[in-house]
C-alpha cells in the first residue's frame, strides 16, 4: 500500500492563502520581572570603625570598616581628605581608592594631621550610600632634641626638645 501511495502525485497547493495576523507581543514586563528575580540589590551603607590604638604612624593610617548585612559586595570605595578649619575645607583635595577588603592602609600622609574618611560598597546593581564620616589622626613627628641645651649633674638631667609639628602634641614620653 505504501508503495502505491508513494507513486501517486499529490497536489499540496492550498486553495486559499492563509490570512495570518502580524502580532507584536510585548514581553517587556516579563523581562523586567525575570531580571528583578535574578538581580541583587545595591548594598547598604558600610559602618566605618573609629581609629584603633596603634593604627597610625607619622605618615600612614590603617582604616577599617564593616558591612552589617548579607549584601553582595564586589569592592569598596574609600574616600578621604585632610580636615581643615578653614572656610574652604570642601575645596580640599579628596582622594578615592578602590579596595577589595574591609580595611586599607593609606600612606604618604602628613604627620600629626587629622583626616576624614568615609566608605561606600559597590556591586553589579550599584553603589551604597556612604558611611558616616570618621576622623583619624596620624602620629606626630618625633621631636628634635636640642643637644646644646642638655645639662646633667649627679642626680638629674635636663633635656630640651622642640616639636616639628604644626598641631599641638598631647604628651611626650621620655625614655632613659
């Protein structure tokens, strides 16, 4: 039977042309919904830690912060500038660093100088609001001993020095 059927010529032309409507389907809402399911939200603002003891030298500061949420973070943006009492303190140069960890050591700073720091978290969805600002201070420069003014006797010694710092120093430690 199959052999007989295949020998026959079959006319496959349609007697009437099909009338298909050209429809444009709007899938933007579905795409938006699908993207929102897979998208991660922008992170929350990090919390910058106050300056830790022994976290400064005369030219460097170690700044630490934390993120108190389960946000996905690719990197952090650490910003800082010197603190100034002048009116035009906003015009001072701001520095920005990209950091992978939740800490950073900043170098090439001025001794006995206050710096203001703030940090933001970044991921594929965007950038977080900045943290609160924290003020850190570098250690003072060592004083210069005035060797010509040193005096001593059997039970005492007089040692004089002068500070090379512009800002006042809280205290000095003299070691014998």
